[in-house]
């Protein structure tokens, strides 16, 4: 089902994440570079002074909390993470002072007393972060932000919460997206990258993680829901394809599938029992042929998607700016981002935690603008208004990368993108003088992709 937005703008009104360093500052003027410290999404620093500054102001009448029996001793999950339930700040200091931990992450509920007082970082001499994690608001975006925190944390780290349930679920999120080296699960950078939902639950059960308790189903579903996304790579054209799925209904979408990778993509869908709802293309590609047409000969029930800008192109669904494409209870919003071609789309996940930018925005770069009705000025406008206007913690997944990079963020690209940080005039001049050779497959790919990837005999 395609839902039309009544206006060209779109907002989900997400609640801000409680870590103040992650709150997005206002968009800077295009010609200015922001200092690296401003609004930095990394919550840790080797500087104790910065770690202390990150702590929120002390609540009035801050009082000591009592330990919870049975959860007051650290449990080793991996060599990098231990989890701990509620203990007094004196007991927490005792565990940290033993020298094992290089950082502490405290997860507090909205109405819970926190055992990480504001004076704690100065006492324990390691970076400490306090995060509010409401069990009634366990979103995909929250998981992404907590993962960013763990990825920037000095290791080994101690993850602590009221009863160690949330701490164990957050640890599992990290393990599932960074499988241990001694695990038989495919590791980062491999074809499959993350653990599957079933593998993650199996690992958690084998290691007796507390969040698997019968009355903690909301934490189990949170972990499962997060793992229902997968990136795939075609080495020849350096193209990324993406599979997103709703774990409850098993409905899925695939973004920018490549003809030569059709067997791999169908195998992945079959392995995970996914029901393909849509096959989306971000634009009419010039460097590879889409597999959507060939896929229809081997898989029933899904629809191909392309921008309505391509009037003569063949596609089951033609979308416009602001349309939504649903798969189960989730959806992606279609944002028009023309400039690389006149029909480029960026697909934004419903909670604004992820955006799939195709060739409009690449990591530290962007797509060329010298063919297929490309327009450098229009691309500059599209990126700043439709992509850089997303929350700065939003993860950006490009259509290509030639240096092995997989994901960036709005925050990173606003600061470090070597093309889009220029003024508009500088950007236009740069794009108009690149002098790139035409893509090797353009004469085959473009005509085929205008017909859903079906090539003339």
C-alpha cells in the first residue's frame, strides 16, 4: 500500500534521546565547517574532564540507592562487557576501582533512582555515561544510539541497570552486530554480517542472559526487531543492496538489488523466511542492471518501485515525494533527492534512524551530475534539505562505496563530506569540472533499468 502525504514535508515527532551530546544542533550554513566537538555523537572521551561534563546536573536531594540481591555482582557476557544490576554508588565504585573496567554505562528507567551520581566519574577515574532507557519506548533508533555509545566506549566496559535485564539486552544488541571472533557466526564485513534473529536468541540462551526471562518478552522483541535489517555488497559495481524486514509479519523490502546477485538475495530471503513486499530502486542506475525484472520470474507477490519522475519507465509502483511504502507494521518514506539523476529517491525508515541515499549522497562524497539530467545545484539543494535535515544521529547507507565503508551519519557528513561542505557555487564548479569517463555499462544498464532490468535480446 502506498500512502500519500498531504504535504511535501514529513515529520515523525520523535522523542529526543536523553544523551545531550546526541541532540542535533541547527543546520550550519553550507559554507561553514562545524568544529569537531560540536554536537559530537560519541559519548566517551579519554578526557576525564569531558566525561564529567557529559553527566547531567545532579537532581536535588540526590540520595543513595540500595542494592538488589541477586543482581549485585558483575556477570561477564564477553571479554569486553560485564553487566550489573542495581547497587549502591559505593558498591559500584568498589567494582570499578578493581581496575578491570575502562568505562561505565548506566541505564536508568524514567522513574528509577540512579546509582551513578554526578560525582562518580571524578571518583572512579574512568569515563561514565548515564542513559535513560524506558522499557515502554524501546525503539530502533534507541538501539542505534546505544550501539553508537558502546562502539565508542573504552573497553572493557561495565553496563549497569536496575536489575541487569536491560543491560543484558543492550549487550546482546552489540554482540549480534559484532559477533565474537570465536563464534561460528559470520563476523562483521562478511556476506551476512550480523547474527540472524534465531542465532542471537540461541547465543543469548547458551550464555543465560537475563533478558530472556519469561516476563521480559518486550526486551526479546526489541532485540529481534533490530536485527531484521541486512546490507549486501556487489564487488563488481561496488553497489550496496539492503534488506529490511518486519520480524512480526516477516514482510520485507529490498533496496537496489543487482542482477548478478539475484541468487544470493533470494537465498537470504528464503533462509530467513521473509515475504518480499517491494523491490525498490533509488534511481535508474547507469553502472549495473537491477534484478527486479528477473526476480519476478522466480518470486511471486512483490512489486517493483521507481520514482514517478521516470514517465516512460516500467515499474509496478511509481512513487512521489512523501509517499510511504509499508512492510508489515514498518514503512519507509520516499524523499525526492534529484540531482545525480532527475529521478533519485532517498528512502527514510519510519523512525528516522536510517536513510538509504542511493547515489545522491555517498560517504564523504556524492554521485556525479553530468548525465541522465543531472544538475549539481539541484543535488546540493536536495541533500541539504532532504537528507541533512534528518536527525544528526540518523545512519546513512549509501548506494556505493569504493573504500570499504558501509555506513555514515548525518552528523558525520555535515562535517566531513568533502563535496557537500563547500559553498553552493564551489560545489557546482567542482561537479562541472570532474571530467569523469562515462560508466562502462551505461549503454546497457540505463535502457534495461527503464524496463525493470529486462534486457533486449
